[in-house]
């Protein structure tokens, strides 16, 4: 056999061995990675509500909406709530936020769960407090505008999207 | 359309690949001593970046994601880039000798240029669609060329400047890059 | 060259970052905090030591080396990319906050010139043990260099030094004492270029000074 072919085969073999190795590592880390991603999401939910007080269910959203979490209060005094996962184009990629809205159409809280800004430069959006007090009712959505220089339009868009559909959802459309 | 213009502008200036993302620093310092070589390197990078980002994007969407082996991303991407660079080199040599003469010597350097792999990965992690990927890659490449060219002009002048001995070479180049970075970061306020 | 020299050359004489100017991109990007620099060092350490070991293992077997020679660069790349992907997956699973703050620079360890450079320049023509020592020295040299940069940047820009997670030293009282704010510019891209440039200049000045002294000594003795 000629030398080039053998070298090619050697490269191929090494490639396959490496691929298999990765598959094995992936087999062990993939569930853990999924757990980590979930943890980030549920950790965010836990910031808004005491999860033990609610029955939690999920609905896949469409369009700009990702998963929508439906929280039904276990006791009669508690309010039911929706937590929306919403995506919008930031100035450099997708920004994903969670927005918690309760029965009285008040925003109970919000959190950025994913953003793809440059490290060190665009991190502002995550660390920044979006002035939570100002944005407690839906009419005050512009209140969060001071958030971050570059990402404000995307954040506003997210709130607008939620404002546009939240009433319909509480009207019974989504509560199943 | 608005989104694409925004994307193009931020890729070109605000998110400038060299001055704010720190990719492609090696050629930025290494090949920027003369204007002609800065131009050549910049062109070669745009060329390779566009081809490799397109190929890797398609491979990722239609092969890696389809077979659920996205963890092979890094290996596949770097191999694609390395072999593409080889192919482009051979192809240019045969088809267009003048272009080969202009870009040829920069091509081998590009395999280990982190800008090319970086942009391929960024296009995936930012979840760009095909059109956005093309616009983003083109303008990131143009941003690279633009900054390389400005920088090479400054460095040509620098040859005649009385630079302190300890600052000769890389240190003064980095300080100049810092000043350029201040200017570019101020454009962030536009959006 | 004995083991000790082999080890220390990576840290001082042939420091990959400050002397050879290799691996600049990540060293500018991830030095916004000491914690990021330490995380990056861990990644580079793992990849460099193992890639040096595996590659010298392959290349020191003369039969295998003959077969691999024509395709050695792709082989190196495959080995390195595999190791990098392992680092990426493990970090994502067990150190998620670090994973998200290092971002695209983890997969980019693949094209970090230090790793391919050591594979070609050292590991391909030396014994496995020597290659491991070389890898450890080089990775530590690189790590110390980026940690130095990040200490300056985090302290000047933020007033803190974050070693790992909650283990953080708050030094803002120094700024309070001087009645100034931390200089945020230093954690922005500007600060990366400026800090690196100034450190390099300082090192050059020290090296020049040292050389002059040596030259004088030689002249006096002669």
C-alpha cells in the first residue's frame, strides 16, 4: 500500500478514537450540563416565588416566546402567576429573559437568563439591576429603560411582547 | 432589514473583532508593520472567513445538529478551516496567480488565526440564520481589515518617532492599540 | 538540559506570553478578573500537558512516527481539539459560571499558538517525561503571566481581587482612602491593551538593565 494512504488511515483512526472518547465524555457530562442549564432557569423562578407554594407546569411558547411556566397557587390566598421566557435581538445576539407576571397583571420580577455579549464588555446587562421597583405594573414598562446602554431596545421589546399577550393568557387561553 | 444594518454596524465598529473581542491579535501585531501587508492579510482573512463560516454553519445545522453530535463542533470546525485554507491556496495558485501572489504568503498563517475559528463559533453561539451569518462575517472581516489598515499607517509613522527604548516594538504597539480601542468603544453610544 | 532547567525555562527565559508573545488573544480577553485568569490557566494546563504527553508518546515510537509524519499537523490538531472539547464539556457541567464568563475563549484554546507550538517544537522530538515537564513549565509560565495582567486589571478597574467564587479580597478601601473611584477603563478592552503594553515595557526595561550590567561586568573583568 502506498504511504499516503496509510498516513490517511492513521489520521482517520486517530480521529475515530478521539470521536469515541468525546462521545464517552459527553455521555457523562450531558445530563449534568442539562441540569446546570435547568438550574439556572429554576433558580431564576425561585427568586420570584417560593416554588413549594405552587404547582408548576410548562407550556412551549411559539415565536419569540420560549417556555412559559404556569404557577398555580396551592393555597387560595396566593396569586396564580405566569413566568414567560422571551427572546429578543440584542445589539449583538439574542437576549433571553424571564418575566414573572401575576393575576393582578403586576410584574413580580424579571431576570436575564441568557445573553451573548462580549465577555467583559457586554456583561453589564447581567449584573445590572433593572430598577425592579419602577417596573411593578404593566403600565410602567418604560421604567426599565435605564437598564443598559446597548440592550435597552431588546429589553423593552421583551416587556412589550409580554404586555401584549398577558391579559389573553389570564383570560383562560393558556391556563390549561 | 433594520436588524441587518444594526448587525453590520455593530460587527464592524462596536464589536470590532480586534479592539473589543480580542480575536486575531497575532496578525494584528505581527503583519501590521507595512500598509501593503496589512491589506493583504485583511483581504485573505475576509476571504477565508466567509468561506469557512458558510461551510461550518451548514455543517453544524445539517450534520452535527441532525445527528445530535454538537460536541464534535470544535474538532470539525478546526479541521474544516485547516483543509479549506489548503484548498484555497492550491486553487488560487492554479486559477489566479496574481491573486495568489498577493494573498498566498498570508494563507498558511490563517489556520492558527483565532479570528477565523472564533467567528465560525460566534455565528453558531449567537444563533444567526444564514443571511445574518453572511452579513455578520463580512462586516467582522471588514472591521478586521479596517483596523489593521489604520494600525499599519500609524506604525509606518512610528518608525520615525523617538520611542523610549523599553517601549520599542510590541509595547508601543499595544499602547497605540489601547488608544484606538478607546475611540472605537465610544461608538457604542450610537446604538 | 536537566529537568530543572527544562521546567523553569517556560516560566522565565522562554515565557510564552511575555517573551515569545504567543497566545495573546485569550490573555487580553479573559484577564478582566483574577478568577477568569485562573480558570483559563487550568484549561491551558490540562490541554498543554496532556497534548505534549500524547504527541510525544506517538512520535517517540519510530514506526508510528513514520506513518504520522506526513499528516502530523492534522493529527496534532485532532488531539488538541479533543482535549479542548473535554475541558469545555467538563467546565460546562461542573464550573458553569466560569464556563459562561470565559465563553468563546475555551474552544479557542485550540488555536492558541502555544499549544501547537510546543507540540511541533518540543513534544515531537523529545521523550514523554521531558515533554510533560516542558508542558507544566510552559503552562505555569503562561498562567503566571495572565494572572499578573489580571491582578492589575481587576484591582485598578474594580478594586477587588477574586480568587475563586466567593473567595474575594475587597481592596476598595484603598480607593476610598485616596478619595477616587476605581478606574473602570481597566476592565474594558482599553485596559487590556494598556496593561499588557506597560508590563511588556517594564519587562524589557528590566531585561535591558540586566544585560547592560552583565556587559559591564564582562568589560571590567576583561
